[in-house]
C-alpha cells in the first residue's frame, strides 16, 4: 500500500504526547532540551503549545530529573521524564529502581507513581560504547515497572498513549535508529501494553524480536520464505508484561522458537523467553543477541556488535536442519 | 512532641534488640521489631521545631532515621508501631517497616533507605505544588552525610532555579554511619554549600527546640512568601549508634559524654522551669507519652500479620498477576 501521509517514529510519539497533554492537564514533560523539541525532535512544538511550565527544560541532573518526576507524581502530576539516551539513565538508577519502582509497594499502596520515563536505546551509528546500549533486560528484572520497546511509528504513537494512561511507572524505550522511520498513522490504532503483534504468519519457525532488531528479523523472514521456510514473526512490543500467550501458542505450533535482539545475548531477555517457552511447550529454542563486548566506534568494530539479518537466517536454518 | 518521640524511640530500641545481625549482634526470632532500626534519640528538637510550623497539607520527605519526622508531622503512633512490628494495621501495611515508614494521609511522603534520595523527590513534590497553584510547602529532612551525595547539589540547584517552595533541613548529627562526618567532608558544610547555590541558609543549635522553631519559622515564612527555597542547618547529636544494635564503641567516650550534656529534652525542660513552669507538668507529660507508646506497643503486639496475598498487591496494575 502506498504511504499517503507518512509520519515519522519521532513525530508519531510527539503527536501522541500532544494529544495526551491536551486531554489531561496533569501531564508534564521534564528533561534536558525538551523545550527545543528534544535532540531527536520527539518533543517538537510542545513547549510552544503547552508552555514552559508543562514542558520543562531542566539542568543536566539525571538523578533529580527522575527523582523530581517521582515527587511530582506523588503530588498529583503525571510526568514524562526524558533521559535523552538510556546510557544517561544510569545516573538515575537509584531513582528508577529504589524510588519509582518501589514507592507504591514499599509504602503499602499509599501513593502511586504514574510516570513515563523515556530512555532511547540502541546503536546509533558511530556513537561508540556509551551511546549505543540496549538495557531493556535490566528493567524487565525490576518488579514495579512496565517496559515498552516500540518498533514502528504506529506503535510508538499507540503505546505511548497506553503508557501515559496505565498509571504505573513505565520504562519507555524508543530506538535511536528508528526516529526517521516513516509510515501512515491509523488514527484508530490502539496497541495494548503486553500485546505482541504478528508481522508474518508461518508454521515452520517462530521468530520473536522487538525494537530496531524487529526490522532485521522481518528481512530475515523474507529471505527464509524465499528458501521455503515459513516464519511466524512476532513483534513483542512490550517486554513487561510480555505476551506469553502469543509466543507460547506460536511456539507450540511450530516447535521451533528463535529470539533475536540487539542487546547483549548473555542474560538478555531472549533467554527469559526461551526458557519460559521451553518450559511451557517443550519447543526447541535458540536466542541470538550481540556478543558481550562494548560497542566500538570504528564501523568494523561496531559491525561486530550488530546482529544482521544474515545471522538470523543462518541461526534459523541451523535450528531447522 | 519531643517526649512522645523519645518514648517511641526508647520503646523501639528496646523491642529491636536481637532483631538484626550487625555490629556483632546476632538476630534471633524473639525481637518484635526486626531489621535495621535507626533511632533519632537526641535529635527530637529538629523534628519538633520544624514541624511545629507545618500544616497537614504541607508535605515532608525524610531519611532512614525518620520516626521523629513522621510523629511530628502528625502520624498516629499505633499505626507507626504496627508498621515497626510489620503488622497488617501498620501505616504501610507491614510492607515498609522502620526504614520506609510513611503516612501520606498527613503529608509524610516517606522515610528512605537511601541517603539523599529524599531530596529529588522533595523538589519534585514542591515543583508540582507550584505548578498546581497550591499554597502548601515541602519540608525536606536529610542528614549531614547526604551533603556529600550528588542529589544534594542537584536538588538545591533545581529548587533555586525554579524558585520552589521547599525548606531543606540538614539534621546534622555529626555521624555518617560509623564515620565522623568531619573526617570526610571538605569545606564549611551544608549552609556554605547552600549559599554557593544561592539558597539562603541559617545554622541553629538543633538541640535547642526554641532556636530550631525560630529559625525554621523565619525560613518557612520566606518559603511560603514565594521567595524560593531555604536551608536550615540544625546541629544536633546522634545519641545512639548507627542502628539500634550498634554500641558505637568507635566514639571517644569523653566527647560522647560531653555531647550528651546537650540533650534537647533536658534543655527544654530546664527552660520551661526557668520560665516559671512546674517540673511536675513535665513529669506528667513524660507519663502521658509513655502510656501512649505502651498502648501502641500492646496494640501492635496484638495486631495480625499481613496475609501472604499482600506480598503480591500494590506492585503494579499493568500485567498484574504475572509474577514470573
């Protein structure tokens, strides 16, 4: 289908946020450079529309940006907290792990922290070791937070709205190489947290991915189809809660489950999916992530940390051999 | 108020012996109050003097040594004691204990197990109050050890930059766990650091409840007047060890004995008599406080434990019921 009025992944999120802010005066945005639209343009025009009281430019104080978000939430606001890149969110780990995620439980349900923390993940070519990481599995390990990793403009729009509406602390992880990705936006789209999306139907192998890697998984599935292997391709979209029903049902049908992600393979979320599916269905499992190396600057080094479609194809064929 | 805090702390201390493995003490199963218990014994004048000026609608963030702040903000002693006992009727339903004691119904947004973690939360709450047009303010308590953590600088800078209604209270008990804070702190301390960030600050004798009350009153007047944040540096003394089973043998006995001379309750009692009050009045208040705490203790003793189901509630709504 021809795209008629395409909108980028960044613009889609911006449109969702603008709509939510219009509907709910309790939503505020805080973070570095958000007034100028954010360095990726995902907040473009919001300060002009909603004012600097609601779209708050902050000092470079990640711990306090996140901690203030918690305090704002406890005092009746719904903050969208911008961390710029996930690598910087490490400066706010106490505020995420010990404060935002624990507040409701630890204080016996006296308060809630409806906060959406945006922390873009992933390789962003030539950005080297401290601006390229994918830490989604760290947060799946943390009770108290939702973890979202949208892969398309439509999902970035719908899932951001869902995140803002859910009332829980959400770790919202956009991918830095997806910002310009464009597609038509369906106004009726309504992706739900915890619901996977089937990109392609097949019965030979279940392939699961998310975020940027999803697009390479789709390329791999296309190649495999040309070789007669029909892939059931699932975009997990939300890592916690994750769509166990969809993955288990598919894996039970195909008997083979391959998970691929951009993050380091060791202790990645692919391992959790593989183990859960094997326990539940007895299917054969395999995971494919990055080697446990920091991402290098030179393109030859960066390439060593990428899991390209060819590697996914090879892993799939090996599984089915 | 100071007598109520003292009675609460004395009871908690007694009930916690054998409740945690630390400082050579082994945990048994007999203690009613278990886990790390940080006492504010001797620091009562800071909580009482500051909170004297707070309304119920004002908010407060605290430290791991937070019983006094919680009581002074108006929390119920029985619900607090139940929380220390880990019982279902506790202010946190038994989910937090001493270190996370909170009573949101009186604006007490929580003690915190992480040093300096309350500061960013306090400025965020103050920011929200300002944006919502509320006239309430936030009192943010932290210790002398906290000024060496990054969030101290970040939060003061933040509060000053946005002119937020927050009173920072550095409750300086001189000890960072088992290390004297002066041994690891450069420069002239909390007030000097605040002034460097354009946050006006006052230093008071934190064991003199009148001085704390006067100092906090003046600063809070400015905060309520929309003049931005202020900092009160209250010099007090940690009478007990870092946790209740810490005998604090690392302290110099002579210096310790000298510091105990400045006990805030003794000081306030003497002042009361000096102003013409009767010593019997104070005795009556001591008895009253003890009766209140005894009753709270008995109620906590008799209260039920939280049902196991509670371990799975108040975690999150999204995906609730999925624990694995």
